[in-house]
C-alpha cells in the first residue's frame, strides 16, 4: 500500500507540482485548497504526511497544523510558504512545539520535497508505533 500524502495550498499550480513529484515518487496524493476541505477529508481519511501552505484563504497554516496535531493519527506536517523563511519565529515555534516537522520555502526544489516526504513518513510511522505501545 502506498503512503498517503495530503497537499494543501490555495495555488492550483503548487498543488499540481507537488502532486506530480510525489505521485512519481510512489505516493498516493490528495489535494485541497482550503482548511475547510482538510477538515472534511480528515473526518474519514488518514495521511502520513501533509504539506500545508502557511497562508490559506480561510485559516493560517500553523493553526491548521495545530488542529491536525489533535488527531489520534495525525499526519507529519511540512509547512510550505513564499512568505516565511526557515528561521522565522513562527516556523521555529512550530518546530519546537512539534506542530510541524519541517519547512520548505517557495519556490522549492523537487529534491527538497522528496527528502521532506521521506522524513515525514518516518515520523508518521514512529508515531503509529508509539500509539500502539
């Protein structure tokens, strides 16, 4: 079974690019454009990794990551943004709080995406083991 990844960005081109590279790398990908869509998807679906844009039309990406952190089978969240940088306080706070496992600045390289999804799958699997024990 392929690991499942959720891509959340209000820019269709970003969703397309991430879906394309992740699908070619062997992942099952679902895209969403708003936080509201994500809430609906998470009601009956589990994802290993979620790439979440920092600025969505209806919710801040970090706030969405916080909401996801409350789930039993929460995805490993990677924040993506054209506004923030890795050293920004919001990003560092999210990392320290465990809300996100990483950050990728737009425009991103395909190698950054591939590397971060591998890290995310590992984190997600470790969380599942911890829940069972």
